[in-house]
C-alpha cells in the first residue's frame, strides 16, 4: 500500500523519475521488485483512486477498472503476467492474473533461487529464507494419504552413495563445487542445517539459479496466468469476456502528466469511426507527439488504393485533438508497413523517450508490438498475448527497448539514455456503443472479420430490407425503385420485405430460432438479446450511378455502401438498443460491381 501526502505538483514531478512501472524481461517480468509485498489481489486503495492491482469486486464490471491505469497505478511495482500485464493473484480462479497452487509456488521458487524477493513472506530489509505458503489458501487434500517427501539424514546419504557419478555425489556432499556454494566458510557444521545436506542443497540452488538466469535472458520459461494459457493454447476464455474490461477513456489520464514519451494511437481500419476515441487529446494531452496507425489493412480488398485511403483516414484524425505527426497504414498480422512505422518512430523519438501504444480494445495494439518484435533481432521471444477477444491486455505491460534491436534500436546498441526506456502496451478502452458488446464468446467468432473481406453488391428494391443477422437492418422506405448496396462484413446478409423483416425480428425477440445469426443459442439467449430499435433515419441524394454515395457503418461489424444516381432516398437503420451506427463518406467508393436490375439480388452468395 503506497500513499503520499505530498502536493499534486510534487507528485507529478516524481512520476517521470523514480516512480516508474515495473518492467522486466522473460522470467524476470513475473517477479516482485520490492522487498515486501502482499498478495496483489488484496492491495488497498487510497483516497485518489484504485490501486492498479486492486479492482474492487463490489463495483460493476464496467466500472471496476475505469481508473485502473492511474498515476498511482504507474508507481506500484507488482508481479505481473508477462503476456497480458495483469497482476498475479490467487483469489479469483479463471480471472486475469490467476495462478494455481503449483504455479504460485513455482513463481516464488524462481524468485528464491535467483536471490530475489518472493511475493509473500519476505522480511523487511532482506529476502525470505524459505518458500512461502500459498496466500490464504489452505490445502483441502488429506496429508495422511499423500505422505511426506522429506528425506532423513540417513536416507539422504544413502541416495548419494547410490549415485553412479562420483563427481555428482561429491557436489551433493559439499566436497566439490565450492565456488557454487553460497555458504559462509567460517560457519561451523553445527550452525548449518543438516550438515552436508544443506551444502548440497545450496550447491543445487546455485546451479538452478544460474540456469534460470540464462533462460530468463532468452525469454524462455515465462510463468503466465491461467487466462493467458487458455487463450494461447485453447483459444478460449472462461466466463463473459466483458468482465474487468476497461471502458472509460479517463483511465488514460496518467499520460497527461508525463513529459518524455511518444504516443502511438492505433485504430482499426475496418471499424471507423467506432475504433477511435473521441477527443482523445483531452485525456492523454495535446502536446505529446502522436503517430496515428490504421491497423488491419489486410482485411480490405486487395485492390485498395493506399494514398486515397490515407487521405480519407486523415479526415477522422481532426476530431481527435491530437498533435499528429504522421499516419501509417499497417497490418500487424501480415507485417505490412511495420518496418516503415518502426523507422518513423525511431526518427521522431528523442533519446530516453518511452513509447505508449494507445487505442480501443481489439484494434491490434498487442499484435503490433509482436510485429515490431518479429522484425527485431531475437525479440520475438518476448512477445505479448494477442487474441480475437476484446480486452486481452489487462494491465500496463512494458518491454525494454533493448529487445527491439534493428526495429527501434540501432544494431550497434542502445544509446545510454535508452537503457531505461520501454515500450508500453496499455489496456484497450472498450466502446460501449460497439455492437460486439452484445455478443457471447461463440458469437464473436461469427461476427468479427479475421480474413480478407470480399465485397458483394446486391440490388435493394424499394420496400425491402437488408439484414446483418440480428445486429443491423437497413430499410429502403422512400426513393427510387432500387439502389445498389455493397456489403463489407463477415455476417451473411439476408434480403426480404420490410414487413417480413419486422416479423423475423419479433420472432427472434420472443425466443424463436430464425435465419438471423448472430445471435445463436437457446430460447433464453434469444430473449435476453437487446431489442431492435431505430438508430438512424437518413435522407440523401445519389450522386453517381457507379460510385458509392455513403457508407452505413456498424460499429465492430463492418459497413454497407449505398450506390445509385437519384434525386432523393430515405433509409432507416435498426440496431440493438438503437446504437452503434454512423453515416460517413464512402471509404471505398469504387468497389461497386456493375449489375443490372433484372439480376437476382442474391446472385452472389459469400462462401
């Protein structure tokens, strides 16, 4: 528990010096760096806000982590999961940072043999002498059934005598490898616990410590939390994915009071303007140099025009109130444009400046860091966790810039001022207006686009509707006999009359299964899905018979481009709770494919 009675001015001055987030590498990033620390899950909170590792379980899920990234959180050094940044804890199984009994003891063992403080049980002014017990967890197993693993002195000597290797037996007797032993030569045998057994254990611990340090430098044997393990190896997450997610941009206010940093704002090109944080400059400060990155260009059609897309993207940057220095279109998954981005960061960044990745949830910040590590020399072994689940990163996670050799740091070595500089991955700020907030873990895989999209053009007749599952519906209520709509989404569109569309919506809301997917599930799931409401009614003029006039963007799902030349048309857009819709200028106006009115509206069906 850290509290301070100093004034706000001195508090802000201290943030840039000694009070910095804990950043280590490899196995070292999973250990505590303070001499005494209680279990992270029970850290307290002071008068100014929540401590980084102490999100109160009594608060609503959307409110519990609003101020998790704060000036006080940045000061506290707690053992974190090296892949998601969550503070390690043992109180909430399945939650972020959870370690079971075996991993918790393994983490403390790794600290102990390396001469570092353990998470619990450390003494004031010194390291703990034994592996502490699990925090507030008593074993429920019967000790009488499992017996004991402690050998007596006679059994220990007998095992050593049975060894075939005399050199190994001499090490455990304490007769060899004295340079590895950590014992005091002036101490008498009576002062050592167990005599030769203690010397053998000390030699063994020294060997293990040396091995662990070497593996830590290589980024191997990192202890990760249970949530990260299941996401990495099983692509699954326990419980609702929206639990503990950050949804308030005020959580980024700690960046306003930092003076030496470069901010990389990451957006999803497939979800604009939904993936942008409005008025972001009010939260992170308007004086910091900002590099704006549009990620996931690999999802767009192959024939997109990069220069025209960059000019279109620059229009949205004006609403952010940021000091934008440059704009980049990248694909972190395919490594497209990442080298140009790395070169631009290195050129604009001054010596000693930290780098912060900022943006909405699920825009690809973590994968962009992994892309920079992939083009570095030996850096990919320090990668962070990236998945399709929004809010994967749960804590402020930092990687030293010395691991980005060739990408952000010259090959000849880092500058002296950069030895303490880091690249930080911040938790994504989730938008409550996004339509994916209504989806379950299974439905996320159906709705989110994870491969290159192929646009399809259909005819939408007057009085018809185009439906994107239960997530969106566009009705042509007034205007010409027909218009052309080009769908850029992973959800299969369904065309029908407006009256039939209303009936399908009512059936879904009553719990009956329909052709509208997502949502999917039983009757209770369909009844719990939010009701469809009118979000936008828009009247416009068709300007060109082959170029799109406007886009109807569904936040987090995709968009529909409307094409045609006509004096006036009116459309109505329906979404769950009437949210998550925006009308914007067409991003890709030339993707319209020419068809005739006599062609069936379902002439092209996505495979």
